[in-house]
C-alpha cells in the first residue's frame, strides 16, 4: 500500500493500567467498578487489528493515556509494528518500568519519538504530582536511553518532555528547561491542565508525599489572560529558545504581537530540525497526506474525526482522547474498524463538528471553543 493511502493517525492503548496515580489524571481517582476491568492488549489481538489498520497509519502513538511499558508483550508488539513499516511511531511513557530489553529496542529504531511525562525537575515536587513514582529511577532510565543512543550512534528515539502546567509547577518551568538541557532534551510540550471528571478532593494523597493539607486540585488552573502570567511565560519561552529548546505553550496561551513573530520563527526552526529526525517514509507520508487533506482541514475547526482514531485496550473506538468518559463509536471486538469508521455515530460526530454543533464530549475543548484547527 502506497504512502498516499497512509492517512490515519492511530492512538492506541496497549493496556488500561498505570503504575502511577498522578494527581491531575482521572486514573488516579478510579474506584470500585473501574478497577475491575484492567486488561492488556495481547500480541494476537494486536495482530488481528494490524491487518486492517496499520497499512493505513502514518503516525502511530503507543498510548492514549495509559502506560505502555506495563504490557509484557510490548517487545513482540514492537516487532510486529516494525514489520509493517509504520512511518512514524511515537510512545508516551512515564519511563518507570523500562527494562534493559525494552531500552535496547527503543534505541534500535523501533520507536521514533519517546514522550516522557515529567512535570518538575525537583524530586519532591515530581513525586508529589506523580504519586507512586520514583524520580531517581526515571532520571536514571532517561540517562540509560541517552547512553545507549550514544553507544549505538542512534538518533532514535527523539525524547520529548510532556509537562502538565499547573499553579503548583508554573514557577519551576525555567528550572525544568535547565534540567532538559542537562539531559540533551530539546523539546518540552506544556499541556493544558484539566480537572479530571471524577476528581474527588478527599481522595488526594494529602500529607503522604508532601501535598499541603489545604491543597485543592480544582484551583490549579492558570489564568493565561493575566499580564504577569503572560510576561513570565514569554520569558521562559525566550529563555528556552536561547538554550535551543522548543517550549510548546498551552493552547489557551495567546501570545502578543512580537511574541507571535518570535514564536513563528522558532516554530519554523524547530520543524526544520525535527524533520531530520523523521524517517524518510514519515516525511513523505505526512507531507503527502497533509497536502491531500488540507482542503478539508481548512473547512472545519477540528479535523480529528476525519483523520484520527483512538483505540483503547478494551477495543473501544473514539474520535479523540478527550472522549475517554463519553460513549464510544463502537467496539472492535464486535465489528470491523471499517464498519465503525462509517457508522451513523461517526457520521453524526463529523456532521456536528463540520456544522458547529459540537457533540457534548467536545463542549469543553479549547479547539471547539476557539473554533479553529490548530492541533
Ligand atoms: S473538538 Fe476537541 S474534543 Fe472534539 S474531537 Fe476535536 S479536539 Fe477532540
């Protein structure tokens, strides 16, 4: 199948387990029935779906929220992906459960980008945010990957940090830039903080890892319209830029005129540098499909339901990762993906987004609110 037919971005959960209990994640507040339906995707199930989907995929993300390193069959799944020549493979992980064998595979080109979830360069703060974590172990695993890359002269995986920006860690962002520079990591994605739909204050691990007794997650939103926040964030963006680090700011953060110009220049330089890290097939598939789909993207504020599939470990199909608490489009155990992709539910979601009648699951989304495409 040619690259032009590779027009789907697939986000796939290899498990619905996580070894952390992060304070800003809904998995940290799962109780009762939710806990009983934990399962990992088997390599056999993976093979069953790859026959149908993988030949159409140009970017494969190995995680739609859960921790992929916990799946014991990950090495076999990675081999399967490699055989299918997926142009761009991205894994998001907290890196805690990295084994020597997996580290070897990651640095042998099985993964092109590794997104590591870290929200502080300070051990206490990090372990306070990411409950059940171990800062030293994660840093040592990062160093292990860097060491192997050097040893093998491998450019893969490119490591990117994912940083959920909250009041709790806003003032530490500059230190985190220094921390990233010390590890040779050149990209930080600052994600928008959202209060989990199932958040319960009484379930916060207050005290055990230093969370203040009066801490309330619901108060962690950052006011991006505040002049002081804008000024401070812009300074860190410039500081990072000076160190050769691309700092992606949350979507709600609107830059001022001169900031926007500086940002555009930085984005072009970053994309140029990043393109050299993509496989040739990755560049071609991404470029060709972008051109092919561009007219559609221009007409709608969000193009996800036309080009992206989220597949959970239990086989549920969603158009977007923020839909995790909303009805799925179907389950791959009962129907083929083609049937789900073309069913009534999917059509009505697409029609709603195209006509500006956003489905309930999109109502709080910044893309829907700003009515523009930008992801
Ligand atoms: S509008 Fe937002 S929530 Fe809805 S599909 Fe697009 S990105 Fe996802």
